[in-house]
C-alpha cells in the first residue's frame, strides 16, 4: 500500500487499494482509493443493480481502459477510451449519451464529499475530438436523484480550454490549459444552503477556482462517477482493430466521506498536497 504522510490519521488496510483514514471521531472517517492493488470491476454490462463500493460499475458505457498503472513512479488509475468504441461502432449503444464512458461507485452511508486527482496529458491522438473528462456525482433524497454535480476539464477547437461545471449546461469555472500536471476536483454538499460547493486546486493545494451549483434538495451524494468523452472520429476506423488509437488520463486519490466535519474537510484539502509532495521528493 502507498504510505501517506498523514500521521494524524492511522491507516487501516481495506480491499482493493482502499485506505480508510479516520480521526478520533470514528464517525468522521474518509476513504481514499490509491490504486495500489487490482481494481474490482463489476463484469456485468448493463447491470441491473448497483454494486457496493469498492466495486466499480460501468456508467453509460464501459471505458476501454480502467486499470492500475504507474505514473511518475506511483500507482495510479489509467482511465481511457478506444477508437473501437467510437460513435457508430457500439451497436445498440450508439448516440451522444454513450459517448461518455466510465465507471461509478455506489457509496455506503450518507456521503457529502467526493474528490479525485486528475492528470490530463497534452499529447493525444489526431482523430480525437473534444477532451471532456471529470468528476461527477449524484445528489439524492429518499432514493430519488435530484442533481448531478459535475466538474470537468474540457478542451476543443470550438470551446476555450478550461475547467467547467454543469448547471443544466456547461458553465465556465476557469479558463486555461491545465494539462501535464495533477489537479484535484472536489464536490461537497452544503445541505443547509441546498447547494454543491465545487472547486479545483493544483498539486500544491492552491485554489484555482470554485463555484456553486444547485442541489435540488439533495441530502447526500450517493454515487461517484469518473467519465471521459469518447470523441474519436466516427468516420475513421482503426487500421487494425487489434491496435486502435486510444486516449487515457490518469486518476489518483479518489476520496469520499460520510458527513465530514469542517475540520475533516480542511484535513482532506491537505491530502493531495501531501501526496503530491511525497511524489515530488521520491
């Protein structure tokens, strides 16, 4: 397992790359997926029911690549799409809805915070269109989904590159090219004010941008999604179907917590900084 520089949070090994880090108040524990061990995927697609965390279940359409990898000497999640799964090549799963490909976790408890580190390479295949990758959540009340908070990085010739959030349409969070480095995307439910707090920080823990979006009366965040748009040109088939073009991003430190205290959220904000600093010094 990865050794995190968090002496205040004793680590307890769990299944499949999970580390549970808890304070003296055990009700305020949080979970960090560091991808040190093989990833557990639900093999069924489509699946009729949710699988409990830490099993990842396909969302919309399964990403072609979703496996542990090494980046900068550390274990991370490689998360990618394939030219073989482009629009027009998916049989009954064609259409814009299925162009977003990825996996989700159904989280136990009354979660109100999710987070993940994203590394988006600047080098990509010539036949790939828009880059659209991000952290999604589902806010719900009484088992009914009321909102999908999303923070995503989007880059395309027709839109200014940057981080965006979803509020019925893509809204600018911050414009700029944020590639070839880790950035932490966070979504927190602020239930008293019926809103989600959305933020992006860099690998030094410095806030890049933040915003809010409507929660629709949500009382918890029940699911965590990692989705990547498959925008390979549908008119261009791979020269060799066994060696299609692919595009991958890298994800680390996927985190969630049930009803965190404000003090714990401050500590959570430091997690990526400590992990990134460890990598820098490795």
